[in-house]
């Protein structure tokens, strides 16, 4: 029963709820990828830093220009071709100035292009573009992409005129993003978030402040856009997401020896319902990688977290607390070792609707997942109350707390006691080791029997051949041909037989 389960003393895995919120104190959930800020504050900081960098670049450009002009003026009288030299000397600066101008106005130009008022000739141009789409859009779409596109069009039909405008802007945005292959991941994220923000503002004006309707439309927009752009924006080549995935995966593999007792997880897997919830939680966090839409990936995290809360509640017979949830989530991540975990977290962070990450249960569970991953990356001996030398030996694979060292080929296993006896997984491991030990000795006996049988068969065959040869030599085979004789030659009473019948002819 759940009431008989003994919980280990609480250790150092604890995160205060205030640590999950934005460092700016705005009340929204923060994110480690944004240096502890929420998406709103992070964008403000990013844009402020970017604007500062642009201003510094412009100041540097003006300084260089003045130096070029002074240098040119000082040597102007000494040059034989004064007209050609300024152009040659100012050419590098002109390119630099042009580059900075484009960088400064790129964001504004993109937003204006998305939401500029339509002219009378715009529909014709759109129809022409629709007949000859870009190669990246015209390539064969997957079944899921086609289905999402149809569902998006069907949904927008219910909105009538606003639906047509949303569809037009979404298609234009996809076309533009398909040609922005040279942008970094942060710039791609900024373009998507800008589109979300501007479209949301327009919809809020149209629906007269109905946030629920706007959120529903934005969910469908996110689903449509991110399904179409998934291959180009998930784990882009310009980032080190793939290297982080491999590092995290190897880290979790090296921590395979960490068990429930070390993390003080208040879950008793011997209870069937609890074990079932643990399996479902592992399945959900692994399934996250198969989804394309950030909202769907968040839904997997939410389902995983709810299964964790259910497992804790059944075990403790009382609602779970935040201090119970985080260690259990760490344990689930260690057991699941989800594929491309860092890439999925970064993808959600960059391209999810920001309102989902800042508030609500989705944002809370996602923030806890980020904390769990950060804890796994920094997990050390002190976190698990282990000796540092033992921790290093466990991490290197030289030893394991589950398997005592022994000189024999098969591990010598004692009956589980203490923490091992209270863990069904460890109990099963010890039972399996016992079976393996018995199977090893049985296998040795079977091999010895097989070899003995093989020797006996060879000896028996040789003895049979030897006996047959001896009999043939002692009693050689003689073949006697029979003499021909009459059939009744051996009958001694032939004289008593009646005479043979003779044929008679009758006239007639």
C-alpha cells in the first residue's frame, strides 16, 4: 500500500518558486535560454542591445569617414588623379555604410511589408505569385503538412474577411522566410515573434479585445507556419544545438546509475498505477521529438508532468508539492533520455507563442523541464550526497552502486537489503543477476555434457566398426550356387501317384 512506503530524507534538489520567474520581476516565467528572463523582457533587452550596437557601429562609421576625409584632404594636392582617388578610398566605407543601413532597416521593412495596406493591383500580383511559387514552397509537402494546410484554410473560412487577410499574411510570411536562409537562429526567432506580435495586435483590434478568440487564431497560425517552416528552423546549421544534444545525451547515459533513492523521488513503482503513470510520463517526453508545432511539443511536456503529479499523489495519498515534482521530473528525464532534448527546448523557446511560455501550466511545466535539464548538466557528488571519488568512479563506469565488485566472471549477488529492497527496479536487477549466475553454471555443465557425448559417439562408432570387421574376418561370406533338378525329384513316393491325365478327343 502507498501508506507503507518510506520516503528518504530530503536532499539538496530544491528550487524556490521565485527562481522560476523572470529576473526582471515582471511576474512571468523566465527561461535559462533567455538568461532567466521571460520572452517579453528578453526581446526588450535584445532589441535594446541591438540598437545600442547599431548606434556604436554608426558612430564608428562616422569616425572612419572623418578620418578618411582628413587623410584625403592632406594628400589631395600631391595626387595626379584627384578625382579617382576619393572613390577608391571611400569605397570600403560605402559598402560598410550600406551594410549597416540594411541591417538597421531590415526589421522595420519586414514588418511594413507584412502589414502594408493592399493596393488594387495586389490581388493580381498575388495570383501570379501563387502560380509560380518559390522552389522551397513548391516542393512536395508531406502528408502532415498537407493536412495542416487544409485544416488551416477550413478554420479561416469561419472568420470570413479576417480569415482571408490572415491567410494572405501567413502565406507571404512563409514565402519571405523561405528566402532567409542566411539568418541566424536568433534572427529567425525575432522575425517569427515579430510576426506573431503584429498579427496579434491587428486581430485584437478587429475582435475588439477578445483575447480568447485572438489566442485561438494565433494557435492555428502557429500550427500552420511552424509546420511549413519546421525543416528549415528546427536545429538550424547556424547553431550548436546538435552538439548540445549529443553532450546532454552522453551526460544522461553516464548517469544511468542514478536511482530513485539518490534523487529522493517520492514515487513507489511497486504500485501498478504508479508504475503505469511513470511509463506514460516517459513515453510523453520521448514523443515530444515527433511533433512539429511548438504548442504540440509543450502539450507533451504538460501530459508528462500531469502523469508525474498523479504518480506522486497515488504514492503519498496527498497532492504533490513543487519540491516533489522537480526531483521526479529529473528522474523521468534520466530514465527516458529524450532524443534531441536541447534542440526541442530551443525550438520551443524560439518559435512558440510567447504568451504560452510566460503564463499558464504550459509555461510552468516547461520552465521546470529547463530547470531539470540544467540540474542534470550540473549534477555532482554533493547533489547526491556521495563521496566525490565514488561519484567519479560511477561516472567513468569503473564501479556501480548497483553491482558490487567481484573477481569472478559472474557478479556475486547478495539478497537486496535496505534501499535496494524498497526499490522494485533494483530488486528486479538483483533477481536477474541471480538468474544469470545460475544460468552460467548450468551452461558450463551443459557444455561439459555435450563434449562428453561427442566423445562417447566417436568411441561407439569406432567400436562398432571394429566388431563388424572382426566378425567378417572370422566368418567369411560364402556364396553357393544351387544345382538344377526336377520339381518332384526329392519325393520318394512317386510310384504311388496315379498316372498323369491324357487329353481325349470326343467326336461330335
